[in-house]
């Protein structure tokens, strides 16, 4: 190697939050590898990040601010300078505020970068402005709500403890795509005899990591968990001692709820046969240390929070919580590791402003009044692609009276609708501090290369905007590194005794592990099967939005191995690995419709129509179709991508997205 090696962090919305080694030559990143010293990465990267330098130095990178010169959506722009861009933005915002008040301005951001400073740097600015706030609930608030209803703030076990398990259930997670480093521990467990079950709605690539894969009817996992608990109780496989000491409400649950879920009924609800349900329950009951790794897919339904709540109840019945190698891993919450309020600055808000749910952007842009949204500022998110009800979102973005600014690395589907596009730095060009939602690591990154073109980081742009808007708080004039230093100067129990030298050197270091053992971090100190703070006191099976629906096929909007949400589509090689934008369908469903493999088909429902290339495969059960990836419109066979088929309905708790709770019919494309 002839370049310099610089440590960095994978900025994407992935539970692994890998440590990177970046080889830099003449100010360019030439090679990116996994950091062998990072405790979770252990030197390997996923297929998406193997050539991150191709994203960072892509010829498609935006390098100059742009001003729209054609109709919205046409992608016609001319370059302008930063001064002009900032002047135009603030002048137009002044007009919007004069006419409609500051709440007519809506920020829209999510997780293009996960670094705490860059990700949250718009909050202080928009709080100070008095803009509408965004409820950032597109990902997994229902999962959090479900977990919290039972376990409160109880932390997740260390992900590596899965290696000590003798039964691993990968439940609604395509870990090969979405958390590949977690499988390291799973392989360790297998080496010493653990069995691995995968529960999904179709045969994902993660099937290869499992001894046994079972496919449930979409959204029915809560019923499966109830069926398992019914059998554990019937067969005397309960940990009575643990229940007596550490569980709230079990007796009532056992007498009122569990009798409602005999295997025959659960078979009807889940589509699994009685013997499969019996096998799973018996394996779970027999295991010494059963470990559930719960994904987010099954929480993106009208019953998503209740499903997670029900599954979170299961380990309590066999005393798996607090036992090494056992329990349930939903995700790590290390928010407490940093004083994040120092970044988000809610105190800059004069009064609590309106909150708009990000899943309902289509509604917000087309129907909201009092005030209507007149100014939209999008940063590190691509709502034209990733947000439910694409047709409503695009109708909104096409409004001539809407002033849209998009801060992006690429000319995304959303950026095409902007009045002004601002070029964004990539993670290798900016400073940040990262925590993770899948590991207990934190890591600091400093720029590895100079900014590409005239691109600027989120933090820098908000500093410019704050200055131009006349916000005189010194907060807006500090550097991102200054703010990171400040965060690190505020002590937190999570960071006590950590490897501060390693952290300063840019290494991934582990936080102090919180105890998972009882008493649990719930109001009662127990696992709360009974929870009176919830609208429903006990877990039970509730139907999905689309339990019965007008259209016959249930649509899975699943992740792909070769992209992350709508990111990585700039890399042609990764696109090629996905092939074309496919819809996977069972041979029986294809035959019934006279459809053949490889042809163009149109999937449709009340919300829209999307053209896919049909992939006929037995890996998908009859009655289900699967569309992996969130494609950019430029690469689709038609004019829309999958989220044109996804509704703006929300989850039972947490106001989350319901990406998986939709139905379609499919016909040959004309
Ligand atoms: N390669 C890749 N990695 C990613 C992402 C990506 O798009 N691609 N996205 C990132 C993001 S933002 C997130 S939030 C995480 C999410 O990663 P996960 O936690 O894995 O959740 P999902 O990706 O939503 O869905 C996982 C699986 O749930 C299955 N599923 C859907 N409905 C049901 C159901 O009713 N029951 C069961 N048992 N299974 C069901 C889907 O088929 C899918 O295989 O991954 C991150 N990592
Ligand atoms: N059909 C379907 N839709 C989905 C999902 C799905 O599985 N299926 N997953 C859903 C989930 S779980 C999530 S979390 C959302 C994710 O939604 P998003 O967070 O919007 O999606 P990403 O594609 O991860 O990132 C958006 C953009 O951020 C830009 N970006 C990256 N770094 C920076 C930066 O430092 N500054 C700026 N200004 N821009 C930057 C990237 O170029 C990228 O275009 O998508 C949701 N949508
Ligand atoms: S596994 Fe996740 S964190 Fe690691 S390199 Fe891939 S996307 Fe980044
Ligand atoms: Mo997500």
C-alpha cells in the first residue's frame, strides 16, 4: 500500500456501524476495507461498502449548488455559487414566513448519515426558526413501542453473546443483507452445536445461515408467539421460579389469553402446520439459552407494535431474560451515551411547533393547511423514493408554489424536484461521532479527504443558513469538531472507563455494558406481560390493516443485499448485481395469471401502478410477492418504484410506517 491509511466509520443506516480503514492517495480515497481492530467489524465489510470509494468519487457526485431551470422533476438545473444559493433560500423563506408563518417551513431528513452531529445538525436551526417539526418515524418506532411495553428501558444483551446460545431464532430479519456481522456470533454458536431457525415471509438469502426456515403469513408472528406460549404452558415447559420472581401478570395471561391460541387456531392465523408450531415450541422450551434476534420487518404492519410486544413476552416464560446467550435482541439503545440535547437544542424553540409525521409527507404536501407547507428543506433523505405513497409525495413535490431545497450527494428522485440543490459531502469528508443501534461501539471520525468539489456538510450548511438568517447564538458558529469535543466533555455512565485513547485515535471502542439481569428497567422491575399503561393490558393477536383486502397478493418491500434503502444506486456494479427491478412471485400465482419469468408486469392497487420485471420463484409462497430494494426512478422499467404501492397508514403504536402491510394485484404490462 502506498497511500496513507485513515480510520473512518460506515455512516449508513445499518446496525453494524462498521469501522473502516481508508487508503488515501493524493487527497482521494482509493480503497476501503473493514477495520480488523474494530470489535464488531473484525476486518470484513458487506458487499455494499467494498467499493465505497466508487460512491465517494462517483462521477455523479453533485459538486456545485444548482438552481432549477426547467419544470419540476425535469432535472434541468444551472450551477450557481454558494452565496447566491444561500441568499435565494433565505429570501424565499422570509417571504414564506411573512405570508404563512415559520411553521409553513418543513424540514425533512432521516438517516443518509447516522453520525450524531451531521444527522442532527438541522434540529437547532429549525427549532430556532420556529419551523414545523418532523416526527421521524419511518423506520421502527412500533418495534420500540412493543419492546418497551414489556421490557421498558431494559437494554439488549451484547450481540456477541449469541455465540453462547444453543437455539438462535432469526425472527423477521434478513441478516445476510441487513446485519451481516451479527452472523459471526451465530456461526460461533453453530460450531458448538446451536440450531438456527429463521422465521420470515419468504426465503431470503439468510435461509443459508439457518438449519430450518419457516414462512409465516405476513403480520401473523404475534399469533405464532402466542401459540408457542400456549404450548409451553400446556407441556409444562415454563420456568416457574423465574415467572414468580420476575414476571408481572402471568397467571391472568395464562388463564385468559393463552387458551385462545391452541395450535389449530394458530395454524389458521399463521399458515404454518400444527407440527411445525409444535416443533418450534418444543425446541424453544428445550433450549438452555434461546436467543431471539428480532428484525424490524414484522413491526411495519398495522399490528406491528403488538407483534413485537407479544414476541418480547416469550423469553420471560422460559426464564431467558438475563441469562447469558439467551433473551431477545431488538436493537441497542445507547442514546444515553451522549448528551444529545446539546446537539438538538430543543431549547431554541420559542414554543412547541407543529409536528408532521414523515410517513405522511404526501398528505402534508397536498392536503395540510393552517398553514400549508410552502417551504420544504430535505437533507440526507430521499423521500421521493423511500417514503410511503410515492404518487402523493410526487404530486406534492411537483407543486409550483412549493419552494424545495435538497441537500444531497446525488441527483436523487427528490433532488430532481428541487428549486435549489446543495451539494453534500460524503462521510469521508466530514467530522462526526457515531454510536450504533446494533452494537455497543462508539467511534469518532475526522475527515479522511478534502470535500469533493464545493460540497459542504450538513453542519456547515446550517451554519451558513443560521448566519444568513441572522441567528446570532454562538452555538451556530462553532465547528462540528468543537461540538463533538463538547459532547465528549460531558460525562455519562455509559462512557465511564472506556478506552478514551482509542476513541481519540479514531478506533471503534465499546461502551460500558449495562446489566440486563433482573430487576428489569420497567416501572415494576419485572417483565410486564400485564401493562396497564397500554391501551390493551395484555398481548393478544390483533389483525393487520390488510388481513383481508381488496387485492389478492401481499407485497413485501424487503431490503436487498446490494443497496441500503435508496442508497448505493449510484454504483452501476451494485445495481447490476441486483439485476433489474424485480417482483418475485410464486409459480402458482404466475401461472394463474398467465405470467412468465422475465416479462414486464404491472403491480397495482388503489394507490398506484408499478412496472417490474417478473421473477418467478418457489422461494416466495403463493399469495405473497416480493420487491427488494428502493430503486431510483431512472433505473426502473416504468415510471414509478415500489413505494407507489405503499400506503400512508400508520402502526398501532408509535405512528410508524407500514411498508409491509399492503396488497396488490399483478397483470401483464401492456
Ligand atoms: N442491505 C441492506 N441493509 C440494510 C438496509 C437495506 O435496505 N439493505 N436497510 C437498513 C435499515 S434502514 C434498517 S431499518 C435495517 C432493517 O433490517 P431488518 O431489521 O432486517 O428489517 P427489514 O429489513 O425491514 O426486514 C427484514 C425481514 O422481515 C421480513 N418480514 C416482513 N414481514 C414479515 C412478517 O410479517 N413476519 C416475519 N417473520 N418476517 C417478515 C422481510 O421479508 C425481511 O426479510 O436494515 C438496514 N440495513
Ligand atoms: N420500499 C421500501 N421503502 C423503504 C424501506 C424499505 O425497506 N422498503 N425502508 C425504510 C426505512 S427502514 C428507512 S430507515 C428509510 C430510509 O430513508 P432515507 O434515510 O431517506 O434513505 P437513504 O437511502 O438511506 O438515504 C438518503 C440520502 O442521504 C444522502 N446522504 C448521505 N450522506 C449525506 C450527508 O452527509 N448529507 C446529506 N445532505 N445527504 C447525505 C444519500 O445520498 C441518500 O440519497 O427508508 C424507508 N423506505
Ligand atoms: S455491514 Fe453495515 S455498517 Fe458494515 S459496512 Fe456494510 S452497511 Fe456499513
Ligand atoms: Mo430503517
